[in-house]
């Protein structure tokens, strides 16, 4: 089982000390990459992995899920089942990315976050002393961009560090 940091509440976030850059040219020590396991996430993960390898940086792979607020037709016990299923699916999918990073010689950890993705990513970056956030973008335009918004566009102005957006092909 991969090292999964279960971060579900703000109080769960604890920054571990990160050593300062230890070799010439090292810019990043801790990189956070957000993933929703969509095709737009893959190039962002690959870029983050490459940067982590080049810098000898630690890679935090974050996946966020949101519980529905109030669905009147669902019995209350269904929420717990839904949350368990979301967490298990996230842990399984993110575990494969952590293993890929380890095989590439990169120290990596999984972050399973709950809440709005943009807020959760920014808060994790603040609390975990992240130097760079890497996030994919779908490259939507027009009405779909207006209706669906962009997590990346909301992360950029709120992030406590540099943000690299990677557009999917």
C-alpha cells in the first residue's frame, strides 16, 4: 500500500520540515501535482514527475473529491458509503501514480483531500511548504469554460507558491 496522507480536515494538514536546496541548480524541494485521473491530468503528472526527478524533489500527488451537500433522495447512511467508495477509488488510482514515481527514483506521497479541489490544493500547498504546484488544464473555451470553470484558474491567484499549468494535448 502506498504512503497515503489522509487529509480531510484543515487540522489534518501538518507541514513537515523540508531541507533547503542541497545541490546546485535545485529550484524545487517539494512539488504538489493535482490529479483527477482525467486525460488532462496525465501530462501534468508527467511534467511534475520530470521536475521532481531533475530537482531531487519530493512529489506530493493530490486527488480531491467532494461529497454532495444535500441530496434529499439519498438515505443518510448512503453518504458514508459514498465517501468510503470515493476514498477507496482515489487511493487505488493514486497508488499507481505513487508507484510510478518510486520506480522513477522519486520520493512520492499521495494526498487524498476532500472539499473543493482549488481550495484543498491551495491549503495543502500552504500547510505542506510546497515550492511548486503543477496542475493540468483542459483548455476549454467559450460556454463550457464559463459553465465548468477552471480549477487551475482558481488555484493560480490563491497559491502560496509558483504554479505550472500544463495543457492536455
